C-alpha cells in the first residue's frame, strides 16, 4: 500500500486549524507517502463587527504555520470570512431570533469546509481533501470514529455520497490519547496545545451577550408552569433553549428548567421538574434531510441522536409525503428536543445522514 502511494504521489490538501488533530493528520499522510499541502481558513476576525470573548484566528494561524514549517509542507491561507458571515453566522442569529436552537458547527461543515474548501481543493487539482475530524470512510460509507467519545459524524452528516471518494479522515481510526502520543512522537510544535472550545472558528462566547449584539434585549416574564405565577424576568426569550437550567436568573427555591418559549408574548415558561411532560417528546418531524447512505425502505428502524456525544437512541423514520421531510417516532420519550437541532441517523457504525428538527 505504501509503495503504491509513493509511486502515485496523490495530492492531498489538509485543513490545518492550528490544533493537534489536524497536525497529526498531516503528519500521517506524509508518512503514507502522499504529496501534502496545507490550508488555513480565515473565517472569523474582529472585522465582523461582533465581539466574542476571544478571537483566536491569529494564534491558530501562527500554530498552523509552525506545524507546516516543521513538516516542510506549503501552507495556503484562504479567506472565507465573508462567506462564513453570510452562511453560518447569519443563520445562527436568524435561527435564535426565530426561537430555534441552531448548530453552527453543522452549518460550518456543510457550507464552508465541505463546500467552499472542498470545491477549492478539487479546482486546484488535489485528489483529496483531508481534515482532522474523528470519523472514518470505508466502502463509500461514513462510519463513526474508533474513539466514540470524540466521534464527529454528528457534525458532518451533510457530506454528499460522491464526495467520500475525495475525502480523508486520517485520525478516525485512533483514540484521542493515541493522537496526542503521535503528536509528541512526530515532534509537532503544538503537541501540548489544549482543545479548542466554543463556536466553530469564533471561540468561547457568553451566549446571551453574544446574541444581544444582533438580537435586541427585550424584557419579559418568567412564569412557573403549574401555578402560572410570574417568578422573575428575562432579557429575551430567544436567548434560551428547551431544558436549559443555567442562566435563567431565578433565585429562591429553584433550580428551574425552561419548558416552553412563547415568542409572541415574550414569555419564558419554567418548571422545577427537569422531566416535565412538556419537555418529553415521542414524535417529531425533520426536514432538509441529507442521505449519505440512503436506506432502501420506509419505515426505517435505526438509531439516532439529536445532540453531539448523545448515545444513539432507537427510532422509526417514515416519509411524510413532503420532499425532504420525515416523521420520526422515538422508541422511548426524549427530553428537550429543540427545533433547529439536527437529528443524525445510524445503522450500526454507519452514519446514514440526518436532518433538521422542525
């Protein structure tokens, strides 16, 4: 296998984020004999006019430059800041304003990494685009990673089947601990760098304060669901999500959990019961469904998750009669399923695809 790679010299563009996972991915590809070049994406800076707790792109790019120099590979820098603002952040703010709970990481992968970046890599004549995602590709199927805790298939369910032959996930067959060990073995300059947290390319944010930059605060009542009594005030119902406990700002005999958001009256309805019946759902609808491995029958019995790192749960999926829409029945009631989240489906290790909860 290694001999074939060395002979063919297939070209790979590796997305270097500045983190350990993508750096090890590049090193592994070099070891296998690929002709490797790297790219850093500049997607978010203070030029956006929005303030976050940190703006890590300069530090990230510096780390990517150090890794590329250590590995002796070229590093391109692509500026997708305008597209990221339009495709990811506008979606993020618009969804919250509409009372839904969006996932910007899903949208970033769909619109930026595996659309703009993928298309640019193919136009430049690369055979593959590689990233540091914890996922695997086998027999034209997307599989969950060996490291189940780090598995990132939830975020990349919008991959198209025809893309799989041009995408590589070099670390998908390793545990995170093994990736860290390889980073030290390769002598990578960022081997000890901490995990990045927060919004994709934006970093850590205080969600309500970040949202207030685009969604104006508007005071409204916090109402206890059983008594109907007003027990406090909030700054805007759009800032909260179902099941939320932290940041509600009601003292006394709490804690309280958000069970309903009434945007028309700007009312937040809460309960002390984290398992209140209004928080439990047996059935939902999903739309904008993308199939990576399309099932042949309906109804489809499989497993799925509507949060990253959630253990996949049993469900049944039926076509609703409207294109791209499906009816989902959970085999057991599920708590705090919020509109705007993604539901991703699995058959064993295979990620079938997913859709957005209506």
